[in-house]
């Protein structure tokens, strides 16, 4: 978030629409057979025999809207903006997506959380002492079943298998790991041919590049590459199948416009 000058009008905060067009409601609509399909959900899912939900980490709607020329496949898709959750960090947002509820209900309420006086990095599932999977059990932090207790195929990075965060938000799914992006489309194709009615896929390249390089030339190149990946996944669809693409959160270019947290706020912080 950039620094706001005094002459500019204050912007209204974007509040998650937990009762409507929100990331936490995507999976319940798809898996619980909500009909009619809400207006914010692409209508094509209503008659789909199979659905592939592909999550692109870190691609906000406004980021895409400003770069539609770099992503022709995405640009042709139906749909619009929905809100993410608060906080919108990956650990919290992905948990809300697959668990189908707001952060206050599932308990993964940040990238770093206080657990018994230790700061747990949720994505790495580490404390300052290292790997915390034995001392902080994932099922004690988050015990809700992913995807409403169904066991869909999850196509994600192979190295995520066995991680603490995977155990916390994707326990008991059918894990299908990919190591290079070309195999993602292959995995999806095989699952659809085998009759899976719902496939969840995850790709984190956009988020990684944006964190390292910002929203510049490297980012644009990654977005173009990701769009080609989406085209490959779309080509894997069987007759009657639909590809639905969403994201856990967006990003903004901050640069040097860093706002220091006020001392009155920091006085209430116990751990960093």
C-alpha cells in the first residue's frame, strides 16, 4: 500500500464479502451444488460435468485487468472480481478457500501466529527453533476437513507433500505432485479421463516472481508464461468439463513508500 498524500481523499477500506462474492464461498458453491449459481460465479459451472479449480497465487483482478494483453487466455474467460479474506496472506486465504469458511472459523489467522509463546511461520511450519511439526501438530491448529470432507485430487508442487501447512489445510486429500509446470496439465488430463468430477490445482509462480522482482518486466514475463500454462490446462479438459481460475490475493507495488507502524500500535505487539 503506497503512501497517501493529504490532498487526496481517503479511500474506503475493502472489506471481505463473507456472505457473498468471497474466496471462502467458491468451494461450497462448486461442491455443495448451490443452485441457482450466484451471479458472481461464472454461469458455465451450473451445467459442468467436471470442474477444474486452478488457483494462481498472487494474481489480483486489477493486476490482470492492467495486463490483459499479456494473458490472452485469461482475458477471454468469463467472470469478474471477488474479495479475498482478511488478512489476505497466502496461508490464511488458501485455508479459507479449501475449507470454505472465514479465517475466524478455521483459525489460520496469519502468515505468522503466536502459538504458546512461539512465533509459528505457517507456510514453513517453523518456529525460531526450526521444524515445528512435532511440537505444534497441524491438526491442533486447524481441524476442519478440506473440501467439506470430500477427497478430491489436489495437483500442486510435489515438495509440498508432507509439509506442516499441507497437513493443516489439505489433510486427507488425494495428493498429485508436479515438479515442472508441463506435468500439471498432464496430471489434470489423466484425472479427468479417469472420471474425477472435481480437481483442485495450484500454481505459485506469479507470487514468487512478484515478491522477488516487483510488478515489472519479470512479472510481466511470468504472467505470460502462466497464461500459456492455463491454455495447456484448458486443452486437457474433457467434453463437459470447465476450468475455473481464481487467486488467493492480489498485490500492489509498494517500492520505497513504506509506512512505519505507530508506536501506540507496536506497544501492543508481544512477538515479532
